[in-house]
């Protein structure tokens, strides 16, 4: 719960005109969110039942009213003046989304290093400023008009990967802003995290299948653990001393295997309840 306190404290030091805390009433941090909402800029939005992070993002977007909308998560420490640098990048009308890197604030064990690398290897600092192929959901911002055009009313979860693909297909670019970092600080246990990634993989594949992707895509699932591990290794090798991370590679491969199993289930059986049970 301390992480929410720290994240909000960092956000309050920035230039945001309003801060919306979207929480599930079933989350133990819901009561803390109410207790922390003492600044006039802070508003708490509560969702009934179990909610995924994309569903919370959508609720926060619907409740906000600014010209620019920035998203982060409650385990992050934020760069000074965040999200100011992201808003500056969005002044360029050809930029559809702006985001920052994700440093690792939990690296004390092999499990923590494996979890971080499996999720954020592409966004580990150092990163190059300018156009990029993807952005993290932990530090990302859009113009409201962009969200209205490509996401609409936010009736379902805001999955940044899907949204950013639509933005890119329209000819707008994604922009990486190195100074707009938001660190990863969430504590996980290994097996529950693998289950979480399996649900996320199922949701991803189920949504793709519902959008028309062929079920033949399931045939690639057995290859995914090796492919994802190789990509992670390539990314981490370009950013860090591999002696610090390489021992965690087998655990990272297990996490990628859990995702692959989720994808296989999603393509064959649909997303089921998984999209409300992931982050």
C-alpha cells in the first residue's frame, strides 16, 4: 500500500491539473485511496467487482476532463515533473502517443529480475528518444481528441497495445521520452505471477481471435517461449550487464511459457473471464 502513497505523492509534485485514482472496491487499496484523496486535485473512482488494469484505465479516462490524459500505475515512482515531458512531446500533432522508460525498482532477487525482464525489457533504460514501436502502459499519455477518435467512450478496457496500433495505422507515431520514466516497483510471488501472465496471454489471444485472427495462430504457441526469451535476452544485453540478469533467464523462460499457454487457450477457447483477471 505504500507504493500507492508514493505514486500519488510523486504525481502531486507534477503539473497535473487533476489526478483520478481508479480503484476496484475489492482491492485493499480502495480504502487507502479514499484516505489519500485530501488534495483538491485528487478524485477517486470506484469500480464494482474485480477489475483489470485496462478496465481501471478506461474508467479513469472517462472520469477525467483534461486536454491531455496520462496513465501510470500504483506501484510506480515517477520522474520529476511527470507527466510534463509527455505533454511537451504531444505538442507535435504527428505524435499520437508519448511514453517513458521503466527502470526496475525491484532487483534484489532472481525472481524479481526475471519478472521485470519478462515484462519491461524493451523499456529498460537507457532508451533512445524519438519514434518507437511500442510504449509501456506505466508511463504513457495521449491528447484527449486522440483517445476520442481511436478509443471512443472507453466502454471496455484500455489496452494500450491495441490502441497504439490503431494510432500507428492512422499515420501518427509513438514517441519515447527518456526523462518521463516511471519505475516498476510491484511485488509479486513467482507462481501467482506466472498465473497472471497466463491469463494475460489468454486475454490477448482471445481478443485477437474475436477481432478476426485465425485460430491457426495457436500453432505458434509452442515456439513462443523460445522466441520471447530470445527477444528478452537481446533487449537486456543491449542495456545491462548480463552477469546481473542472465542467471534469471530460466525463470524468465518459465514466465514466457505461461504466457504461451495462455495464448494457446485464448485462440482455441476465447478469452473467457481472463480480461477481468489480469493487469
